[in-house]
C-alpha cells in the first residue's frame, strides 16, 4: 500500500497519497442513525487507493452511532453556534461538537462532504448547499437545493462554510434504504475522481440535476394537536394557498404563490413524540 493512514484526532483518520493534491473531508454519522456515508466509504476503500491528495474521514458523532440513535442526549448538529461552542464544561454531544470545532479547522481541509439520511422516504436525495459551495454541489449527482443560510441554526456544515471551508450535505435517502448507500457511493466517486484522489473504474457521468431554493422552515405551533391534511412527500407540488396542516395555534397554508414545493415533511410519529420542532420546509425551483 502506498497511501499513508494515520489517526489525526478522536475518530478522525487521514489517508494520504505520496502525490500532493487537495484535502477532502468526508463526515459520516453526525446523526448516529445515518450510516450511509460510512458504508459508502467502506465500499470505496475496498475498491480504491488514494493516488493523489488526502482523504480525511471524520466520525461525526461516534457515541450516537454506537447507540444507532440520532444523538445521545441532544442533537449535535444544532450545536455549532458561538454560544454553544463557548459553553464551559461541555458534556456528551456538546463535548463532541466542541472537539470537532477545535480540530477540524486545523486539518487543512479544502472541501468537505457530510452524509445524512432521512427518517421518512423521499423520492429524491438532495444536497443542502450554502454560498461558496458551487463546485462541490455540482459534483453531487442529486437535485441541488440552495438557500439554506440561517434556515436551520447550528449545523456543522454551515459553521464550516463560515470558517471558509466549503462543505455540502447530501441527504442520500431513507436511513435503512440500500439506495442511500448507493447515492453516497456515487457522490463520493464523483467528488474523489474530480479532485484526482482516485481514478474511477468507469467514467462518472450524470445529467445536470435540477436546482431548487429552500425558502422557509415552518415550525410546529402545538405538537399535541398538529395534524397534516394528508400524507405529503418531499418534492410534492403545492397549490397556491392550499391547507397543509392544522393545530390549535393556526392553519398552515401554502403561500399564495405558484411553483412552491414541499420538502421533508416531518412524520406524524415524530410530531406526536415531539422529536421534530419543524413541520416542513417550503422550496421552489430555480
Ligand atoms: Zn442527519
């Protein structure tokens, strides 16, 4: 083996080739029950060696992954805010967030991809793309969704982007679906071959995916009474003004505008168990 493997942090391993090249970070299981990225990395490593540049593998929330749960005590992917990162005597998930915030900027990362999956089935995987990530986003063979700045507070990738490290999330599909691993693998092959880290066995080709802009995250007013009008799925078109859901605080209607779509409606089970604070996102085609 010509590539060098070294542990460069807690749950962080660097694979480097002799030939210099870009440093690409792959973040897996920031949510401990979302393992598609990790499985895709294993597939790639069993088939390829890093020929040029550096691949940095980052175990997002290893403790949550041991439990197979989204987090141990609280969602680590909401903790990358100055207030949380400055808290003294961090415990559990926050301790990991603070560690990553300290360690990741010192690894010389040029680009980062962060793999997630979704609770409910989604007809399309998609990217979560921030400003400054056009190149990475264009390498992801899935619909590309921009406009996320400030929509979900405290995510690792928004924080990385703010540190000047372009980082993109791929929501690869449903947690347990085999297709989520395939999507993560195709995305990795595309990124790693583009930056010259590997030479793909077959050329990577895909049609330019459609692009969208997320407009709003709609929050739940009252969990106990919240009910969707029907079973919505991601990428479903919404009629102007259509009633989407109701609870005792309000009727949730689509804005009076054409071309709006539903994104990531929460499941009723998650709402009933008060796991989701948000009900759904609204987006439109660019
Ligand atoms: Zn996730």
